[in-house]
């Protein structure tokens, strides 16, 4: 079964030439939104995706502005507001060693240096210098774990486990 991964959300139109305003959810916007790339438009949950080919891409403020081949008018894209842009698992590129896609980290069990479970990664925040993993324990406590070498010791995607060395105060709530 084909898996789909979000790369952006259409939040509005831009101008009258069929351009849409997208909030990107990919670390690879320059590659992902390059002219000629294929994206799939998901309008509603039960509807088949629409395959799109990128005609143009530019940045404007905090948005990516995209236009697509065959959609040259605001009337063609007006109903796309709140639709998701996705890629298939076949379009994922291999990452350098030590780098991971969010979907590989989310759902992993985080263990301390004694292999005791702390919780499961539920979300990844990207506030700036490094990512921060939101880890939820069985008791419902949430911990914010920075993805830095001093804390993250080992990641095993195969086992869905992450071993950390919690610095002082990291697990205090």
C-alpha cells in the first residue's frame, strides 16, 4: 500500500494567475518545490489524489508560492484552500547517515541510559538551532528532548528506539 507524506498545505490563492500560497512542512522545500517536480493534491480524505506538476515556485514572506501546469487561473485553484500537498514514499530521497525523516522518529520509544523507557516521541518541534522531540510518558507527562549530541546517544529506526543521556533537569517536571 502506498504511503503519503505531507510536504505542505495550501492556505490561500495568490493573485489571479493560478498561484497558491503554501505553508511548507518539508525540510527540502527547494528540491521538493522545484519546477517539474510532481506533487499530489489531497482535497478530501476519501477522494483520490490529483497529480500536479510544478510550473513555478518562489518565496514570499513565510510562504512558498506555487503554480502548476494546466492551472492558470484563480478559478482553477480557488477550491484548493486547506488541501494538502503530499509525496509518495517512492519520492522520498535517501538521507545522509545520522539524518532522519520526522516519520521515522515519531513513534519511537525513548530510553534512558539504563534502558528504562521514558516515553514515545509524539511530535517534533523545529524552533531554531536544533529540533526538539515531544516525548509523552505512559503517565501522560510530556518531556522536551533536544536533538543534540550531548543528549541523544543512539537511534535505532529498525527497533524504533532512541537511547538518550538525559542532562541534569531534563526529565524534571
